[in-house]
C-alpha cells in the first residue's frame, strides 16, 4: 500500500467514526415519530440549507466532475438544471406542502387516493431510492478502487452499512448532523482543490486547453439531447422530490424552509463552478485516464502530498454519502410509514418508527444487491430509478395538487400503468443504460401511460358528473389556452422535424410534452357540475369523486 492509499483509507476511517458519533448524538432528539421522520418540524434555515446542499449539490458535483473531464464547461448545465429545480421547489412547493404537514409524496398520494394507492406509491418509492444511492456510491467507488485496489463492491457495502448505522440512530436528526459534517468536508475539499489548481495547471493551463481542444469550452459539447434531458428530468422532479420535501418541510415555518432552500441554491453555484474547474484541470494534467472521478484524484496526487489527497477524497466520499443518506432514509420512510400504515390503519407512531428502522435494513440489503448486479454501470441505476419512480407517481401527484376530479381507481391505474409500461420499454431496449428501444427514453413512455391512465379512467368513471367549460379568467384559463397552443405547435414540430428529433433522441420528450399539454387542457377545462349552480343550472347528485 502506497502513501496515497494509506491516507485515503485513514481519512475514510476517521470520517466514518465522525459520522457514526454524529448519528448517535442525534438519537436523543428522535423520541417521537415526527421527530424521527421530519425532525419534529424544528429545523432552522441553515439546517435545511446543509441538508439540501448535501443532497443535490454534492451529487451534482460528482456528475459534473465526471463529465467536465471529457466534455468541459458544458457539464455545468447539469448543475444549472438542478439549481433551477431547487429554486422552483422553494418558491412554489414549500409553503403549500408545509401547511399540509406533508412527510412523503407517497403519503400525500395516499391521503387523497386511499390505502391502495399509498401502498403502491410507497413501495415503488422505497424500491427506487436505493438505486439512486447505489449510482452515486458506484461512481465514488470507482475512484477509491483505482487508488486502493479494493473492489467497487467492497466500497458500496461499506457505504451502505455506514448509512444504516447512523440513520438508524436519529432519523432526520441524523441526516442534518451528518450533512453538517459533510459540509465541512466539502469546504476542505474545495480549498485543497483550489490549491492544486493554482499550483498546476492554473489559468495558463486552461488557456492552452482552449487552444488544443476548443470543444472543451463549447456550451453544448456534452450533447443538446443530454442537456434537454437534464432540464426535463429536473423540471418533472419538482413534483416528486420526496427527499428534498422531507428535509425542507422539517423546518419550523414555511418561510424558514424557503430561506434554507434558497441558501442551498446559492451554495450550488460554488459546486458547479469548482466541479467544472477541477474536471478541466484534470483534463490538462492527467489526460487519457478515462473516467473523470478517477482522473481528478490522480491529478491532485500529482500536485499535492498524500495527506491532502486523503482529505480531498474524503470530500468526494462526503458527496456520495450526502446524496445516499437522504435517499435511503426517505425510501425507508415510505416503506416503514406509508406502506405499513396502508396495510394496518391502526398502527401507532412507535410501531411505524420501528418499521422504518427495519425498512432501512431492507434498503441497505437492496443497495448492496444493486451494487453487485451492475457494478460497472452507475448511470444504469439512475435511469432505472427515474423510469420506475417518475413513471408511477408523476400523474397522481399532479392530480392531488391540481385536479379535484381525479378518482382513486384512476390513481391506482396510473401508478400501475406508468410503472409497468416504463419497465416494459426498458426491457425492449435490452436494459441498456444509454441506448433505448426506438431511441426513446423509457421514462417518457412511463409518464405518457401514467398521465393517460389517470385522465381516461377519471373521465370514464366520472362521466355525467363534470362539464367542459372555458374558464372566464384567471390562471386556469391562461394555462388551458396556453396548453392548447403549445400542444398544437409541438404536434406540428413532431411531424415536421420527426427525423431530426428521433436522431437526436428527444422525440420521446416532445411526445411526452404533447401529452402533458393535453393533460393540462383537460384539467383546466373540466369542472364539477355542481359549480354550474351559480349559472342557474341544475345540480346533479354527487358522483364517485369521493371513492
């Protein structure tokens, strides 16, 4: 074992002890169910900020480091998409969700559509969150393996068990304590990275890179379809960001939750800029390595002594853990709280906390199994998770927020149709992480079936209890008319530029947007018949809306 491997492992052990201690310190604060799941709604803005920073900015940093090494500054668009996503959640979701005392998205679906919908949504969410955690753990493990010679699977197991140990103790309080420690690790990593950059290659090295490889400074080098997919995924995810909601809604007031999210958005800019900078610096000093997450540490090792490289590595690991902890905990909350309460409505808070702790064990085992199944394909797990989770829960949550007509049967149908269709499409494409059947990402297929099922089943089941009407004014009218115009234009674009869209891999996204426009039109132009009483019309008997 060389000096670099020793210091990497030494810092990993020290940091592990810090996180375990922090997790157990949080134990005393998680006495009740609400304390365990949402911190007793006692978080301050800075707590929300460090939690969201660890969740999104840390994971974005890993993705940007990896991509900037080969594609340059265009990798930063990933962080920009995530930044906009956080701002939208802060401005439009924290206040209404906090007033509803929301804990999970699957729980919100269950509150509206009943126990069956809650059980399905909770199970899907619980099953997919370890996939997100595995993807980041594998990316980090690649770098660790390159230096220490230990296998990828070993590091995934180590990460999964560490998450279990400290999350078991204090739940959401463990998350905020450990995310605070992660923030310190991020800061040290950035300081060390900047020292390395100014030693070598400096701005002169980047200028030479611009002369030798101008594409590294192109805004779309990573690929237009990839950039659009990032923005599309994050914009859809604003309705489904359960882990982010769970942390932001742990705040004392909605306004403090908003403040914490907006602080995190500002912090994210640092992660974007430095992720791009360090990735491109590695491209100058350590070209031809292959993976950015392996090249960046190798670059730092060429410039700095082993102890500093060990601390830098600790920061990268903190990024992986900062994403994995909220994912595992939020998934366990859906399984232990939502699924368990849907099966047994009389369950107590104490029992649900116990089941959530057991759920953490189950998700730890799943994370390890996932790590063994596709060790070399970290991106594959993200794609599969998006397909399963977004394809199942997107339309039902839109119905909860904006469409009172939506029925229980429609929600259950949408959950099943979206999940099954997305998985089927993935299977038809041979389960490949980047090459999909008919060049259409399975997540778009899943969500198309998802919104179609919710819409059609609701309209059929509620036939006779609603009317079609153009709102006289307000947001509903603007959204409805805008959706009609946008849908027509998108349909025209899909027909006229089909070949280009198909070749670029964005036809599926355009097709999904057409269905979303139709969905928005139906939401805006359908009303309960009871509302027509103000116009002097007869009021029919209530239909099956309350089922």
